[in-house]
């Protein structure tokens, strides 16, 4: 493959034709945050956290899906880029479920990590949330859509990695969500125990059921002296 | 469709063509055609044919019928009109005049299609056949020159030549983005691949836009021809037309046209013997706005959820099913056959340097003529709105025009001179888009418009990318807060930041343009946003969360109009006065002279006629029995002294409320009598002196001391005398100069001075022939006063037209009834004084471009000078305040006192100013409102809480919203007979009697009682 030269953050970098900006940047040791993107999956450019500035382009471009071209002048951490990334995180946090202290996955949450990296605190926006009932009828998977950030990694991993097609997208605007069938709670009929989606979920929206939960729900705690 | 020979083979003496576009069909056009056919058959008329066409684009006037070859244009035809049309016109040759188009601008009936200004200023290329041919007969299209271009492109040109022709024509995508169509074709043609697709984007989703639908309904073959030419150029063998399923008629006609084209050999295998194969499928879309985006549209054709995907790869490389594809808008494709037929050079000479050809707009909103308008690129916006559109109906003022639908922006009056093309509109923050154009007048709230468009994009966002899904939601919520009075000033900046980042960060065009309506409205109408946030005021009286009843919301003093009108309706005028007195101390004055902005916003006005609010107030005030005094609270003296300079409506109102709060108030008045402009500006025939005197007496009774004949020149002296605060309400009494040579000549008077002298009883002689220069209320007052002083001939000279005249139309009517005449579009150029008379040299004017006030600027016509002799010339150009230098306060433009708009504080501590002196010449009610604000601010300054709100009226009984409103007009106001008027200064309006007032009050819709969210 032909080699091309582009400029990233004022530095000449070499890349192979067909590489995305993200891949070229990573290879040159430049870190760009990503949320909806995973190297194993086909990029869809949904979260926009990986946007970068390409000189001459009208808008910011998603680095995970835009092929790098010879002579491109790219800024991955300009003020404009950082402001947009921060706004995206703020928007996600403002619509994300409550407190991290209550979340099992808080310490492995990608959203929380990027928020910390970008120094995003409390969002400037009002909290706008969609609360969904916890889907815990399946023995294999627990789904809490209130924590979902619509990166669609689950849906893509299910199709592209596991070779199934359990998830779909429904509704529009703020109410858009990842659905199973005609918006049914996920159960063992449609989804078995491969667990691929769970490993792809960046937040606590997908998880494995825990024994402890069952116990607590079934038997009220009795205190004996 | 009844079996008939093609139109070209039948020799008929006349054909009546009924419009069968969706608009006219919903107006029963099918039934009208059937009735016509039946009636024609019944009468056995020979040589009369009944046929139909597609949309004419003037849907507001539908159902439309045209009689050819005469070209008689019938509008708003109903089935009941059919017998008359057939008998009178088709049989007897006498056209039915009552169905002619009635021009809203010139007020004339226009019988012929070609004379209708809506049409004859347009240049129709895309819509060339719409309304002219039968869209369900391919023969009609061929007879109109159709499919010749296809033949030429297939047989005489190579694909490269076709692409080159389209490239050189400068055609740019009419879907909104404006990318070069020829280049787009070239990309796709050059892309490697054996299977390519040609797609027509007919997913028209902008609210109010319907040009694509009309094109497909009125001329489906042109789209097919354009598509086939494009397919041949790029090498596609299959095509899709993506039409939204909400367009059943368009789908039906396109399917029929496809069948006919295939039968005639214009589609299918080996087209016209060229060896080229092309098939077109119709895909009905489910109505998602985002499917107008090309990648989402292709996903939808593939049967997936319509969501955009990142580009590159562009559709030209990898489109539908991963194959090279080309997508063009309906209008772009409809243009292609014309370009091939007439050549690139012909097309390139239409339009501007960068934007070639014509553009179609769906002109709607507050406009006299709404419909489809096709004009060359670069056509001025104001010509579309005022020339073709006929301007704003009902005498309302233009506010903004929204172009490009939810992705476009709102442009203010000051930009109406802009030429319409891609670059210019983009620079102004808007876009040409797919061609929506919504005109808004003063009754449209700009924040509400932005909120509406955001709610549309949020609903239509596919939810894929974060900025669009969540960002527009936050923007919408902020706008909702602002329109409900919960906004904060920081919200405007947050909106701007969000907008900028949503535009930069979104994945597709929907998100990248969604903030445009918000950005442009903030850019051009920021003051309205601030008004909503700071004052909870919506000047259009639209926002439900802020406005209870539009009348009281619009009243500067906030009088609770619906409540007092209910009291009047119950026969309790004294209680009504108490309600009015809760806000103003001048009920009777306002009942006679208020310019009643409330009535302009009255919801009843949208039914038939606004409630006569002012006249009802006058009625109540004349039946006052002092009931309001019962609930007055007494305040203990504060020991603070306030000096008020000027005893006009602002000064006296402030004095009244300050005295009621326990302050000791002295009002200084330079003239011998108090009342300000109410006393010396408004003539007696409108406001009798004793009525004013009685209301001022009530103010004096409240403890206000008025010192007349006392001019204040220095504020320091006032403070030295021990006053703790001062309110400057000195008004605007100094007349402005005309600015022409010779205006100092004897015989030339200043209007303010003239009215003042007459009011104060001085003897003023005007002679027999008088000219009044100006178009405001003062000019009208001067004219009517001059008539009462014995002038035989009074001419008002105004440099603009009736539509721009600021004077109250009722007053203008009265003046004309009393014998004054008005010379519009005339401006004085010079005055020459002679002994005993003056000569006025004037120029005729014509209206030119729009100025910053949103009105068309009058420009002199060269060589139109003319001179007229008068005994007196009265200059009513305007007034400005006279502020003594020793006041030591800062003044603004036009000599007005600079104040904080919220508190009315001036640059000096303890000194406040309001009324005309701080606003420039305005109205009595605005001065009263300023007086109220001054009282609040001064009381707070003196240590009080600034509470002047009070309840004076007794509680209302059980009340309910008005159930049903039957059409009923306001009773006529009895006036003094014309003959008697000119001999005295007696009051012209005689007032409603009990019966008329109660009847009128009962028309009130009681908007304040309506339930809201």
C-alpha cells in the first residue's frame, strides 16, 4: 500500500493509504479518545468524541471513520476540538443515569474515564433523562437502558462479532433506543449466553446477573439479635 | 380518465382545464371536473372540452380552473359555480367576473392568467409545464417538447458530452447543498463498477414546502426524462424514485408516467434504439425528514432504518448496496431536459455568477399570495415578498422571513434587499435549502419560531450522533424555558455555544444545520430573547407560558383588560373603572385617545373584528361613581420629598403613585396648565379639557402638588431645596425641522407649537389653504385642527404610501371624512415665502429598497418637481425633547435622556427620567407605564419596597370561558355629524350607550380563562 504523509498537530507523520486518521494518529503516538469506536467493529461515527479539525473542512470530522489523505493538516487537540468533545461528554452525562457511586461498573466505565480525562465536571445543562425499567428477566444478561449512551457497540458486536442480530434501533430524537424485537425486554428466547455485547458495552448498561442480587430480592434481610 | 383523443388532435374552440394538484383536489377539484363534464354534455356544447392539469402553484386560490385559449383564470371555484361557468362563459361567451382573481395589492379583478402579478413576474423553468399540460397523458408532454432532450442525449451526444453540458450550465443541486450537478455526475461516471444506480430524491420534508410534490404531480415525465438522461450519463441501468408515502397523488402519477414512458419506448430495454437500458422503481418513504440526507435515503431504500452514515466513502463510490450511485433532487432533474434542449450557455445566462438558473420557493405564512414561486437566482428577496407575494396582509408589519425550512434561518427586514442565491443567503446565516420560504409578521414571536423548528429537528433526529440527539434536545429545552418565562440571561450564550458545537460536530447535514434557526434569530432578534427572559414579555403575545390574555400582555401598563370587560358585560361599569384604576390614573383619557395596541393583538380579531377595548374603557370611565376609592390603602407619610419635572402623563402618574406611597410630591410644570401633551398636543375634539381636568383633580386629591408656570432649569437647585429624588418627564415638545431651504419663512409653523397655541386658547390664523407635512398622528391632528380653524383646503403631504403611514388609520379616516386630503409619495424640496402666502416646492417619490426600519425607502423621481401655493404650511416631521444643559445628565441619540431601560435611572444618582423625554415621542399609555416604573424605582431608592400593585375592584363572581363565538361585529361608535364638526372643537366620539357597551363586552373571548399547559 502506498505511503502518504500528513501533518498532525504540526508534526509530519507517515501513514498507509486507507488508514483512518485515528489509526494514523495512534500509530504516531497521538491519543484520541473514542467511545463508539472499537478496532474490531466497522466504524459508524456516532458518538463524535473522536472528532478532529482538518484544515479546509467545513466541519470537524470523525477520525475513526475518515480516511487520512496525503497533505492533510490535522489538529487533534485544538481548542475547538476540545470544546466540542467536552460538550459531547456533558451532553451524555446530562442524559446519563444518576450517580456513579451506585454503579457496579463505575471503575471500568469508559464514559467516566473520558470525562475525567477531559476535565468535565458537572454539565452546564439541565439533567434530561429517559428512565427505563431494568431488564433482568434473562439469566444471561441484565440490561439497564438508563445507562445506555447509544454507542451501538452491543448491536454491532452482536452482528459483526457474534454473528447474531439481536438488537435494533427504534424511535427518534431524544427517545431513540437500542431495542430487542418490537421493543421487548431482552430474554433468553432471543439471546443466549455468548456475552459478547456485555464485553463491548462501555458503561454499565449491559452486565451479567449477579447471585447476590437474587438473594436480596428473594429474602428480606432478617436481623436476629 | 375518460377515453378521449389526445388534445393535440381535437380541434376545440375552447377547453376548460381544472387544476388537479393535491391542494385543488382537497378542494373537490375531481367533483368540479365531473360536474363540468356533465353540464357540458347536458347542454350538448360542441367544441368545448373539459380537461385537467397538474398544480398551478397558486394553491391559496384553489380550486383553479383555466379556460383556454382565452386564458381566463378562475379562482376558488366550487361545484355550485359550475352551471354558471358553463352557461354564461362556455355557452354564451360571457366570463364569470365574480370568480376572477382579485389582486390584494391593487384591489382589482384580473381576468387573464397572464396578467396575474403572481405569475407574470416569475420565470418558470422547473415548473414550465405545471398547470399547462395533462400530467396523466404522455402525449401532452411530448407535444410540449418532452423527450426531445432524451433523444438528443442518447442519440446525438456521448455521456461525456452530456456531463460537460450540465457542468458548463452551472446547475447546482436544488436539494439544498448546492453542489455542482455535473461534477456529481462525473464522479459517479468515473467510479469503477458495472452496476450503478441513479436515484431521484423526492423525500420532500420541510414544513410548508411542496414544490417537488407539485412537479411530480404536474409534470412527472420531466423528472423521468431528466433521470434517464442522468442515468445514461453516469452509466446506470437502474433507478429509484424515493417519494414519501404521504404523497399518494404524486406516487400515482409517477407510476402512471413510468408505465406510459415504458410503453412509448422512453424507458426499459434499448431506449429509442440507442442500446441503452434503464428501469425506474418507485420506493415509498415512510416520512422521515432525515431520509432527505442521501446516505440515509439509500439505507431506507435498502430496507434499513433511515440513518445517515459517515462520508467518505461518498455515494459516487459506494452508494446503494455498495455500488456507485448518484442522487439528485426532483428540481435538479426537472431542469436537466431544458439544459440539454437549450444548451449550457442559454442556462448559464440566467441567474448570478455563481448561482445559475432558477429557484423555486414555496412562499407561505403571513403573505397575501402564497404558493409556488420560481424566480431566477439573484432575484431580490423583497421582490418575491412584495412583488410576487403581494406583501403582508391586514396592514401588519413585516418581521422576518424564514428560508430553507428547519435547516435555514430567519432574516430581518433590514436584509430584504438581499438577492436570493446560495452564497448570499449562506452569508446571512440562512440557506436556499430545498426552497421553503415562510413570511412572518409582527404577530409572530421569533423565539417561538426558533422553538418550533428545534422541536421539529429534535423529533426528526435519527438519534445516531450525540450532538444532534442530545444537543438539540438541550437547545429545545432551553428555548422552552425561555418561552415559559423560566429563562436565564446566560441561556443565550449557552445556546450560541451549543449551536456552534452541534454545527461543527454532527455527523450529517441535519445536525449541522439544525441550530441555524436559533443562530439567526439570536443574531437578528436578540432583544426579543432578552425581553422574554428579563421582562417575561412576548411582544407578539404568542408564547403561551408568558401570555395569559394577549390584550393585557400587550398593554404597556398591563391593565387587566378581560376582567374589566367582563364587568362591563355584567352592567357594572364602576367596577370596571376600578380594574382599570389598578394600573393607570387616567381611565377616561385613555378611553378616548389611547392608540390601543391591545386591539391589534386581540384574538377576536382573528375571527372577525377585535373587541373595541378603547371605546369600552371610555364607556366605563364615563360611568364612574368613585367605587374604586373604597379599597384604597392609606400609606403613612415617609417624610421624603420627590420633585417631578413635567406634568404630563408620565410625571402625573409617577406623582400619583409616589404620593399614595406616602412621599411628598411636587410636580413642576412650565406651561400654565398641567397635562403635558394630553393638554396641549391632543386637540379638544378628541380629548375635552374638562375630562382631563377631572382626572388630574383626582391626582391632586391624592396629595400631589402641581406648580404651573414654573420652569426647572437646574437639578442642583431642586436637591438644595431638600428634594430627595427627581423624576424628569419633560416630554418632547420641540418640533423638528423639515430640512429644506426657506422653512423659516413666515407662514411656516411647527406642528407642536401650532397645536399648543390652539389648545391654550391663543388666536391662530391659518388661512384657507393649508399644507401639513408629515404622516404621524400629530400631522393628522394638525390637519383636523386647521379645518376647525376655518381652512377650506387642507392637504397632508407624506413622502411614503398609506401602507407605511404611522398615523392611526381610524384618525386618518376621520380626517378624510372631514375634508382633508392626503398626497402620498410627495416630499418637500424647498419653501419660498411670499407676502401673505408661501410656496411649497415638492418632488414626487417612488418606493425603492427596504431601509433599516423595514419599510421601503422613498426615493425622489428626477424632474418631478412641482410647486403649490398655500396660506400656511405646518411641519409635522416629529418632535424631540428639550433638556436644559444644567440638568447635567447624559443624553442619547435625538436628544433623549439616557436611562436604564429597566429602572429608568439616569446618569445622576436619585434622578430618573421617563415618558417622551426618555423614549422620544410615543404614546400616552407608554408614558403612563414609564410613570409607574419611575414610581417603583424612586420608592425603592427612597427605602421603600416599590409596591404599587393594588386591588381596587371587588372580586368577580363565577366566571367561565366563552363557549361559542358567533360572528358578530362591533357596534358602530356614534359620532358628531360631519356638518357640525368643523364649526367647533366639540368631542367627535359620543361614546357607547349601555346596550351597545354590554353587547360589545360580551363578544370578549376571555382568553385569560383558557386552560393552558
